[in-house]
C-alpha cells in the first residue's frame, strides 16, 4: 500500500468507534489521477482520511438528534464519523464525498465496528450528481474551508433538499461563514448559530459554531 494508516478509538459519541484513518497529512497516492480529476490537489488529498475536531462535534450531535422518518445526507463525509453514529442508531443515512477513496475507507470502518452495509454516493459539489436524490436533513462538518465553498455548497444543498429541510453544519469559525449565511438566505433559508466550546467526552476545548438552516414549503407559499 502506498499510503500509511493508523487505527484510532473515538469516544464521546455513544459507544466507542474504531476508525481506520490515514497516518498524517503527508500521505498521498493518486497514480491514476482520479483525485486530480475531482479537483483535489496533492495538498488536499489526505484531508478526507483524517479525523477532525468538527467531525467529532457533529457525530456527538447526531448521537441524540431526532432521526425518525428523515432521509439524511452527510456532505463531504471524509471518514464519515457522524454517518457511522447515525447508521448505528438505525437512521436512514447516505454518506457522500468526492474523494475516490472515501467509499473504501467507509467500508473498512463499517467492518471494524461490526456494522452492516451503509448507503454511500459520490458527491462533487461543483457537478451534477444524478444518483443523489433529495433529503430531509443535510449535515456536514468543516465544509467552509475555501472561498468558493459558500456558492457551490449552497447550490448543491438546494439541489438535494426536500421542500421541508433542515441543514446542520459544524463550523470551526471559518472566515467563509458569513458568505455562506448570505447565500443560504437568498435561497430562502432561515438560520441560527450556537456556540460550541468543547469537544465531546474529555476531548478538550473547541472553538466553533453549529449553524442551523431551515426551509419549509409552507413558509415559501406564504411569501409568494
């Protein structure tokens, strides 16, 4: 194998999860140019395969979130920690990412935790993704890391959102949050922000926010 791995135990989101991840941010392996074709640079290549604080916060939120009757999509899932928590609780979750190795890492982590098969679809925010349908709850963590993200991500969300939808994003106070709020507002979403100051369990301090966006068909009818 051309990249190095490690195995981590993640606590603070219900029962511990065993996670197979990349060793560090120095890993890179794209011999067929698949990642490059998806717009992923060599510097960004390992990002999908690492555990990030915002992902742990989102997974913790999903441990107690009401899931019944909701079709759920995780954006840019990476190692899909939140999706694993939802799946373990019996939720109807589809994980998505544009990285060519995300699906394989998800499969291995499902096996590590004795979990059954889970839905996964490739999701590139800058393109049409015909195999992705519409969802009632759309979640993501640390997805506003690039200046272009507010535009492409808000459009992607709108394309895959049901008329009545909730969107939850855990954001580590990235500078693109204000632009994203504006883009979502133009699409008819109301939003609130909740400060998050600690990682789940005894994980230490965290500086960020939970961004919550709502859109309802009834409200749109009233406005029209």
